[in-house]
């Protein structure tokens, strides 16, 4: 990713995390964070990687964010100094799920085998 795209990605991540905290009401006991933003070199598209905990609330949270995506883009266009605001797309960062699977596999390996 070109340096300019990286800089824009950092700004988008910071600003939209703040927007999510201040403007969107998520279900109780859920945590939503933008873990990474990928911006195309032409700065026209941005993919937001979201970490949603607990995993069981992923569908509900995605519906809420999707409904407010237009408002988030308007907010972002006011914050950025670029001519165009990137089109925002959502993706779930499944790092937590993969991490849980790895921990389970490691725990299974560490279990002592029962002796007959």
C-alpha cells in the first residue's frame, strides 16, 4: 500500500472508532473495534476490518453498522482533507475466532493421556 493510502487508513481508523463510540449504540455487553483499514491506492475504497466481541453478536452489530454506514461516510468526509471520501465496506476480522481455535488445539495437545 502506498504511503498516502497508509496515512489515510490510519486517519479513517481513528476517526471512525471515535464515531462508533460516540454515535452508535451497540447491544449491551458487546465490544466493537476497527482493527485495520485497507485503502485502495486510488483512495476510492476502504475496507474496515471489525473485531466484534462476543462473536455471537456479530450479525446484530453488522446490521446496526450497515444502517449507519452512510452517516459514518458523511462524518468521515468532513474529517478528511481529500477530494473524495472513500466508499466504505465492512469485513469481520476473525482473528479472535482463529485465536480461540488455536488455543483449543494447544490445550488438547497439553492434556495428559490417560493410562490404562
